[in-house]
């Protein structure tokens, strides 16, 4: 029994052009529909590259798919001379539900600081997109035993200007950097440790009720054969899946973690 509706999210990263995106969404939807998947019970979202979003929108609308989708990033600005950036306004107009904020690959490859992440979070909220805020430590921080402090500091900085009403809309993804795309999975106990620490911090920053309502996902080399153990943890409400979300059968099996 879940107090919060589980969310299974697939981050495609820079994979799948718009032809492949349509094919993957169709196959995924067919598989889930064949198994009578209840989308109200376990929500499903995919995060294709920007160039796929229009195709995914058209397909989900035409076939009335219950699958939701979002973007992998958003500009902190709404419009203007920001070559290459994508406004939250554009994403909302493409009927995106979610947007990933501060994914570790944005932080490391594009040098996104905690302050930029905070500004992007505000941009998402301004445009009524549900942010999935990604936080998590690198290997050295973990080995030094500083992972909880580090991750909570990222969380506090991102939430610096977010009030209680807005924070209730948020999803938080704990993604230890050393477990992303490496095949290295944090144990369910590690995921739970951070899930509980994040919730405790949210209760301190806001209040217990708000903290209890916010979904905390785990991400890092999640696959069909390890998802169930992670989902059994009390403070983990879903998973953010990278590599394993590119295969329709594997991802469908992750979505169907209870079976
Ligand atoms: C991710 O991209 O957020 C992720 C967790 O990737 P992977 O599942 O491939 O480790």
C-alpha cells in the first residue's frame, strides 16, 4: 500500500530521434495496455529529447494515451536572446507535465551550479510544470561519508525561494552520481537512508504534512530485476530510469514492478 502514488520515469537522455520516439512510445503503451496497467495506480512518464516532444504529444493525444511526458531540461529564462535554450513556456504549450531539473549530467557537463538549478526550478514552477529535482553525491563524497550533508545542501539551495504551496508540487529524485549509467546500484537501504533524510529535511524546511506528500524517487542503474526491492522502501516513491528506459519490454517490466 502506497501513501503516495508511485511514479516511474524514463530519462532517454540524448537517445532516440523523433521516429524512434514514436515507435518506443507506441510499443510501451501497447505493452502496458495489454497488461491492463492502471495508470492511476502507478504513473508513468517519459523524458525524450526536446526534438521528440511534438511527436510524442501528437501520438499521446491522438491515441488518448495515459502516459505522461516531460523535458530533460528547461531554461531559467522565459524568452529572449538565449541561443539554444528552451523556455518553460514552450514546454507547457507542448503539454509537458514534468521537467527534469539539475540532472547530474547537466550539473557536470554543462556546469550547472546549485543557483542555476534553483533558477530553473523557479522557471518550471512559473510555467506550471512539475519539476523533478535531481540531487545526489559523487563517489568521493560518498566514500568520505558526507553524502547526506552534501545532498541535503543541494536540496536546500534549490528550494531557497520555493514556498510551501509550490514545494508540494515537486518531485525529488535522489540519484547518487556514482550509480548513474555505471551498473553500480545503491542498495535499497542506501536509497531509503537518503529518502528518509530528504523527507526529514523537507519537514524541517516546511512541515510534516508537506514532507509526507512529496514524492522521492531513486535513480541509478535501475532495472527490472532490482526495482522491486527499491520500491519496497518506505520513503522511496518511484524510480528515475536512464539506460533501461530505452527498451520497451524492460521499461514495461519496471513499470510493472509489483507483478
Ligand atoms: C538517469 O539518467 O537519471 C539514470 C539514473 O541513468 P541510469 O538508469 O542509466 O543509471
